[in-house]
C-alpha cells in the first residue's frame, strides 16, 4: 500500500504534523441516477425517463427496474413524447431531437437547423401521428414553435416570440396552447399553424416579482390548465394556477391562488397532468421539498398532498390511477392510487450528506440536502435510500443526533427540528418549521432522553434551544453570541460548547444557564474571525473545533482555545471523535486524522478514493471512520472479512423484486438480479404449496432478468413465486384477480 509522506516542522507547538495519502478507504455507496427532467409511459409497464447529459432509461415493469439506453446525445434532455411503444421522440439542449422506431433500442440524433438560434433548448415535443408534429424551443431572449408534416424531415417556424417559451400541450392535431416567460406569454392555436396571443390574465390581486408559466396540459380541445411560479422567499407568492375553457383565448386565475385558505402552496410548479376531465395533479418543489397538489373538481380547488421526497419534481406521467414522477437528484417515484401513497423507485437519491451517525455498530444514518436520509442496518455494507419527511415537507437535514437505535433527532433548514422514536420510520416536528430562509438549526446534542440542546439561527439571529422533556417544550436564548451558531457538544450534563460564525465559541459549566466567552491563544497574524463550523469532545479534557482553514484545541472544556496548524488550506466542515483519542476533521479535498487527541494530524485524503469535498464525519462504536460527501457518497475505512465481502456483494447485487403488476390478471413480470454465475430455478406455488409452474431451471450469468408469468388457467387467489439460487431460497407473494 503506497503512502506519500511529507513532514512539516511547526513553530507554534512541539508537535509533528504529517501529510499522507492513504488507500485504506473505500466508497461504499453513491447516488443511483443523475437529475431527470421528464418521464413518459405508453402503458402501465413501458416507460422512459430522460435528463441531464443525454441520459435515458427505459422500464418494462412499471418503473420497478430501469435499463439505461444509449441516446447519442450529450445535451440535457427536456421532454419525451411517444406515439406507441416503438416510436418516440426526446428533445433537449442545442436544438437536439432524438428519435427511435424500435422502443429505444437505438436512437437517431438530429439538430434542428430550422430553429434560428443553435443554442436554443427544445422544451416540448408532440406528434399527433407519424407525420405531423410540433416543437417548442427557447433561449433566454426568444422562443419559437415549429411544425412538421413529414415526420420531422423538414420543419417550419410557425411562431417567433421575444420572450422565452417553456411548454406547450395539444388536444389532437389542431388545438394547442403554449406558455412562457410570464403571464403575458400565453399563446393558442385552433389550426395547428397559426398561434395567437391571449390577453394577460389577472393573478388574483397578489404582487408577484415573477410570473413564470412552466407547465400546461390540454384536457380537451377547449379546456386547459397552466401552472407556474410560486415563492415563499419573496413575500409568500402563491403558486400560479390558470385555466381556460375556450381553447386558450382567455384565462382565469383559479380560486386557490386568490382566496384565503390553507391549501395554497408557495413553490414553483413545473408540470400538470389530468387523468380525466376533473381529476388532475400538478407537481413542483423548491428547497422545502417535493410538491404535489391535486384537484378533483376540474381545477377549481387544488389540495396539497403528501409527497415524502425532497427533490423538485419536473416530470409526470399518468395512466388511470397510476402516477409516475421524476425530478432532480435522480428522483423516481410511483403511486398506484393517484397520489394517496408513494413508492420511492430510486435506490439511492442524490444529495450532499451534511450529517452521518452510527448509534450502534450495525445501525447508521446519513442525511443532508433536500432531506435525503439513507440508512444501514448491517454496519454499512448496504444502504437504503430515503427521505426525512414531516407533513408536506422534506427540508435540508443539517445535523443528526441519535441517543440509541430508535431515538434520534434532526436539525433542518427553515428552523425545523424533528424527532424519531421508531428508528427513522416516522418523524415529527419538535421545533416547527417556518417560511424564513434565514432560520435553520445546525447543531444538536442530547445528554439523555430528556435533556438536549439545539443551536442555529432564527431570522439570522443566533439561537440556543434547551429542552428538559425530550423536545416537548423549549427554552430559547437568542443573540448570545451575536453570530449564527453551527454546532454544540457536551461532555456531561454541565459542561458544553457552542461554536459559530465569526470565530464564536461560547461555553457553559451549568448546563446552559449561562454562556461564557473563551480566550484564544497563538492565533497567527492576520487570522481574523473565520467561521467555526464543528466542535466535538475527544475525551473529558480535550475538545476540538474546526472551520475555515484551521483546527482549534481546548483542554479546559472550551474556556480557552489554541490554534493548531494542521496544514489545512481549505474549509473544514466536520470534526468527529471516538471519545478516547481518535479524531477526524474533513472538508474541501482534505481529511485529517489524529490518533492522540489532537496532538498530531495526518492528511489521509486520497483523491483516488474521495471525490471533492467531504461534509460530514463520524466514528462508529467500533472505531471505524465514516465520511459523507456530495452525491450521497459515503466512505469508510472499515475492513470487512472475505466472507463479509462476499455477503456484501450478494446484498448489493442480488435482488428478487416484487412482481409487477400486483395484483395481476392474467400476467405479471417477475424481476431478479444475480450477483454471480448461478444455477437458478424460479417456480410458482399456490397457497397450499402445490407447484403450478416452473419458469426458470438453468445456469445463468450475473445480471438482471425479467420473466413473465401468465396465469390464464389458474383461479384467482394468493400465489408464491420462489427463486432458488445455488441452494439459497427467496420467495414473495403475489395475487391473481379474476
């Protein structure tokens, strides 16, 4: 194992600092998909999703599994439209249009030269038949709608605007509506060629800083809905909902946006779809999480419904009650009941991990941007992706603290703190969220199940919360430090430290009744007042704090701090310890380790393993280090035995999926994944154990497999499908309805 060592002689303290690169670390998980922009299903089983960098995936089992397709495009892809399960079109940046005639097995890329600006993004595509189609393209200064009558061989510009166009929708081959930059950018056509500008509708008396219209859907040749801008940060501007009943010639702002009620949302809405004349969904989101609103009265009222995800939703596809959504951070989700409940389809959604904690040697959590909350139950070998969702919100997780495997706390943006008592399955607010973007909770420490502290900022002013009843009630101290606070640590029920911006580090010796100002020694010339971002007690006598290009050390519970020259040239985001002598400090392309309570530090950052900035760190009960980075990347120096490695490979690469659809009639798809070359048998049994079908009995290579089971000759009821892989048996239940 190679190590590159560089010794640094120090003048401040008689200690040795070593910079090295270690290959003892490995990345154990990362995100599954990049961000998506649109999703499209032609039937309940077959669909496509597209996103950044020319990404396309296809599913044949209703979204349970996805296979990547080669698009031959590098631009971000914006919109999808299919005529049937074979012929389809996807559009995107740099005037890109790609098309397939074989279900996506191959894609043919074209750049539409008829668009006047080659840098334009094609935002919408629609074909009414194999020959007749339309494109909507835009730059920041102009927009165009084009049509073709020869299947896309030639295109003609039908409309040119001096404002950006965002989306269009058609009902048949003649009637269409388009929306764009603002409420004054609404166009309609009744012949598919000539586009007319509609009068600017009223927005219900609200003062809007912007009025972007982003999503549109035609329910019929006369009725259509438009959704768009909303903001909580710019004065509570309700999400825009518009409706036309005359084919786009006039528009009305809907009741939800104009009346006082609890159903308003204040988020950007990016897309809207209807399953019939009266029932529709609109989706979007911002930094408060995913947003889904539903109407059952043709858009007169829009009711927010729970979408337990944090990413902004941009694409939606509806077939009956089945709904699929796609969005940023690679989010894919499915509802079988028109939004009443949701299934996360993305194994590991992407997010920057600001916190990582192991309450035991087996149970671990990693949380961060957009509320992502990933969990392991096997000591970090396999992680399950998810979100921390409370009510209609999934806020950024800034910090995590667990008392044990079941009881934990999260500090979030918008002032919220949340608590779980069931190992992260559900969460409840213990400090309510607000709409204030300058309020957040960055640090949490609980001494026991009753006594705990939360620190952060309220409307930009520092705040220290204290509870003595497990978070039921809180006492708040504000403006104690004069700067927003970012972390808190206690070594017992009396002695604690809080750190924050502007070189703030206050301490208490009486459980937070009083907070004292420490002294700083040996600060280099020109040190200034950099931000302190994290603090931890290494043991009863030593505490370490880190921030912008520095490490500080205290040997008197925070009463005084000494500057430690670690060699850091970048911001350090997190410090962690094992409450003995082992400590880590991680940040922007740096990872420092101390094995002697901060006396010496070694840079263990290996660019061959770590990617970019590390945001969080933790030492588990067995002394293993865990680091969290961007794109849901988790790193560790834990060493697994050969048997554990083999088991881990099977855990990560073997899966028997739930059949889809389920219930089914008369056929369903069974999907499984093999970690290695294996002898496989796949059988179906009835509820009494009688063998009714053998679907597979063969040697198979590692990979993904989908097997169709047809039950034409069987009676309705419960059946079990059993997969035997080299003697290991896995089974799931399915229901046949007749």
